[in-house]
C-alpha cells in the first residue's frame, strides 16, 4: 500500500479546517488523517443502500481446501421478511428459505431436508448474526449501526478503518471503508481468545438503477483448524416491485438434524 505523498500536506491542512461540516476526499483518494468521527459515521450511514426487494443471479464458488465446487444460484431477498435461494449444477439441486425465525432447506440428491431455528447459521459460522445482519451483508452495508454506536478509528493508509468501542465483545467487528465513496470494502470479525475469524470483502461494486450494490463478494472463514472460501459474483441484479419465493419441502424427504 502506498504512503500518503508529501505534496498532499497542504491539502490535508485545508481539509482538516473544513472537516467540521463534511469529510473531504483527497485527490489521491487517501483517507484524511484527522476527521470528526461523528461526521464520518454520518457519511457512512448516508452511503448505505436501503433496498426493499433484491433479486440476483449469482455464480458461487465454494472451496474448503479439500474440494472446489461451482454453483449457479438464484437469489431473492425481501427486506425484513426472507431470503430465498435456488442452487443449480446444470439442474436444480437444492432450495433454501431463511426468515427472521427459521432456516429451511432441502436437497434433491439424498432427498433430505432441514427445518430449524435461524441459530443454525450462527452455529455453522461461530457467529452471532441476526436476520438484519445477513441482509446488510448481501447489500454491502456494515452490520453495526453507525448512527447509534461509538467507535474508534484504526490508522490505515488506504481505508477508513473503524471498530466499535464496546469492550468484552466475543465477536468483535472491524470495518474498512472506501475514503471516496464511504462504501464498505471489508467487514472482518474475530472471535476473542480463539483463532476463529470471518472476513467478508467487497472486491467490486456495481451501479444498478441508481444504487450501488456488490458485484463480487469474497467470504473467508477460519475455525481455528479449517479454512473455507466462498466467492459470489452477482451476474444479474434488479429490484422488482414484487417477489415470489416458492418453497415447499417435497413429500417423502427425510428430515436431518445438524
């Protein structure tokens, strides 16, 4: 990463004098060294996207270091109500429905299904995500509400890096923001006193109907022993007025416990 060039010193001084009203963007798009954190938090909140219905076709690649699998996924999200996914490998192989209370899915090869609490997701990731958090992850928004949270800044030459001030958190987040757009570049989570970590990187965004949403997301998870990577490439995105999320567990499928 490049260090801030010497010729920006005078501009930095000017930016600091004006930062009481806004967060300035430097000519080389580097973060300002000293900014009002309350103003910075306000800019981050303004940059977040609030979308009611979200639909996408996603190319997903799963790699757990033992096997690598590519899937085509039809994804639909209705704000505060549900996520729906249909996975395909040439033919439909599985469907998933997530609501604020439940996780349900079935797969066609073994003819099995799962029907349980949303806590299932956190059990798999070693996390403490809510349904609202998952919505924000897919939209490229931080899961922390920066309008209500006190946070501290961590020095970084390329991004605004922020972390909530709360102490004693088991699952501590760190956020990396683009100093030009104030959009999220990465949200990273560390589990205290363990080697467990989760990183969600937004490596590319796209403009769709006047909104900036993720184009490519890279998810990396480490449980202390095993490393997992999932890459998501959003090939087609739109925001329909109405969404249909067809889901019905077929008869004669066997229920599984996870």
